[in-house]
């Protein structure tokens, strides 16, 4: 599932967590996202900025859900996951045995993933974190290589816990 599709299917609560993080912690990125997404719609950023915060979040979610916004949506999700959900990323990478910098950034991705480690790591993440956030992370991780990983694709397609509610 591509990033814009994740925004199509994510709950308003999760979208609020994503955009709330940017509004509170990454103000420049928040303003940049509004500017970029507004420009794609041929709007002035002030059109969005003058809305109430809940209306801004709803507009941003709708804008990120458009196919033409896939790049911006992916960038926002990657930043949010790396900065606001780094603990979950680190637990995933440690669980599947992928070396990282201690903050969740990876230099060399493996060609394959161990299916058993992947399953047990997904189970552990689902026990500790909101399922929707785990699903979003796994889909974003799957998109880190052109073909993704067959082991992760299988898990995402067969484990009912790893489906977004509205998908």
C-alpha cells in the first residue's frame, strides 16, 4: 500500500497524531507541508492556515490521500515514524535483526527477512503499540525497496491484525 493510500484508510485519530506531531514539534515542516499540498491544489497556504486546527488536519489528511501527493505523504510518514515513533522502529529492526544507527535509520537493507522473526516481531509490536501505527510502519518499511520483501508482503496480506480498518 502506498503512502497516499495509507492516508485514505487511516482513522482520523491517527491522522490527528501525525499532523499534531508536526504542528507541535516540527512547525517548519508543518508549514512546508501545508504550502506544498496547497500549491498542488492551486490554493494559497493561507487558505488552509486560517482554518481551525481540526479543519487543517482534515484538509491535510484529504490532501495526503490524493495520488498526486504520494511523495509528500511518504515524506511526512517517514519523518513522523523516525522522530515520533522511533522506539517502535528500533524494536522492529532489532527484532528482525537489521543493523541501524540506534535511532531507527538503516544504511543497508537486507535482501530477505526471516519469516519467523518477522512474525514474532510483529506480534510483539502489536502487543505494545496501536495496531494502526504498526500497520502504517510495516507498509512504509515495505516501500523502502522497489520490490519490498516477499516475507513482509505475505504477512501483511495474511494476518488480519495487519489490515487497516477501512481497507
